[in-house]
C-alpha cells in the first residue's frame, strides 16, 4: 500500500507539496536502469534483480553459463551504482538525500573538542594516561 508524504520546500514561504516518494523512486530506478543498460544487460537486470530469479533460472532462461552470468551481474552493479550516484540534478543514491532525510536550513556548526567532554569534566584538569608496568615487580 502506498502512502502520501509531505515534501517541505526550503525558503521563506515553506510551502508543502504532497507526493508518493516510494512510487517515484521505483519509477526513477527502473527508467534510469533501462536507459543506462544495454538490452541484454537489462534483461539480466530485470530477471535477477527485479523479478528475483536465482542464478540457475536466469542461466537456463538466457542460455548462458554461470561464470558469464555473474560477470554480467557484477558489470551491471558497477554500471548502475555509478549512474545512480552521479545522476543530475537528483541522484538516486544515497537514499536519505532522495527521500529528504536531511533538511538543513543552516550549515552545520563545527563541533568543538571541549564540548565532547561531560559537563562536570570541562573545568577539571585532564587525567594522566594510564601506563601499565612493563615488567613484573619482584
């Protein structure tokens, strides 16, 4: 079952647009894959990745041996990974950026090393590092 999710647009007006991000991602994923792959690569992609057929069924259906099938699968993964990452203007990977997981209005502030210490330890002098004895005491 699909769900409608709000998409907040940055800016002064902060308007909200409604969309079905899951279906949009699936459509983008399939269309980009079809455009980036050759016909025989797309056939392997469709059987193995989209329809979930195991390697034995794919090899039997496409009349290829196991080694060539897995070499083709690795080439497809490499090719699509690069395409999904470098797609402009909105890459399909990483997913949190596609699904608006990170909404930033201001650039992140730098983290100060002092702020990583617990509140009670900030005013105290740093403890000396522990040094175990190098030889057993006689």
